[in-house]
């Protein structure tokens, strides 16, 4: 029995460390991004994963129309939104 614990113990400890140091934080970040993308509202100031800054003009199930500074409107997938920098009024 002690030989088995000496062999399996370090592997078990490594798995627990990997879970708490790598897997769990990644799951938390992924959940936070999904929550942010699902809570998008018209008027939110956003940044896409490509670095485009703009305002949410309209929202569909999977697509977001972004109004840029020069007045142009671009359609992106909802998953392309990296962050909301300023919450809009929701109008």
C-alpha cells in the first residue's frame, strides 16, 4: 500500500495543482466573457478582438452591428466582442 501511495500520490497532487492553477481560472474567464457577450445592449462602447472600437448599434441572436466613429456600420459575430469599455443607456 505505501508503494502505491508513493507512486500515485505525486500524480494526484500534480492533477490537483493543474486543476486549481490552470483549468479552473480558464473556466472562470470563459464564463465571464460569455456573460459579457450575452449582456450586450444597444449603445455599449465595445472593442472587438481585432481592435475595432465602436458602439453597439443593433443586436441579433449571433450578430452585432457596430457603429464606428466615421458613421459606418459593420456587422460582427457576437463572439468577436472582446470587452465592453463603457455601458450604454440601452436605448
